[in-house]
């Protein structure tokens, strides 16, 4: 958990990794009531050009939010979280959420951070989420 007094602009957030499983995507679909066949039916995903089912974009954003919450120490401290979805995530891929501090407001005790989620596919780094941003408030 970060402390506001220890933050510096440019400082990296600790990264958070996870391998995406079909069970994860199934549970996310149930929790979010999003049963789009792209996330459930491999034949449908194949028919539109994917190699299999894909994770929900918001699944990746949820992972990013978990990374930010772990960094700040309290999910309620996240005042704003935004992201641009850029690439699909397939089952079995490892997604890595991270970011860096881009601004500090000592009066409000807030920090802004640039965020992203990466994965490696065929030895190329892809960005399922790029140009994300968070504003968080520290209360310690």
C-alpha cells in the first residue's frame, strides 16, 4: 500500500498479473449479466474471426481496478477510473496491469496515474487497455 508522502511523479505502480481462464470469464458473465456469445461460445467467436472465446473488456478493466485498489489500499479511494479498450484477451493469456504516477495534489491528497494492461502474444506486447487513467485520494 502506497503512502501519499512517498509518491513521486513518474513512480511506477506495482504491477498485478493473472492468467485469464474460462471459469473467470464464465463467472464474470454471470456477475455482470453479460452473456454475449463471444464470451461463451467458441463457435460464435471463431465465426467472427477470433481463435476462441474472448474475455469481456470490463473483465480486464476490473483487473486494472484491482491493481489500483491494491496500490492505494482501499477501493473506495478510487475517485475516477477510465480506460480505452484496444485488444481482445483470449483464454490462457496472462494480463498484467500497471501504471505510473502522473500528478500529485498535496492539498487534496490526490494522485493521478496513467494506467494500462498488457499481455504478450506471439512475442509481441499487446495492450488490451491503453491510455487508462485513475485519480485516487489518500487519507493516511
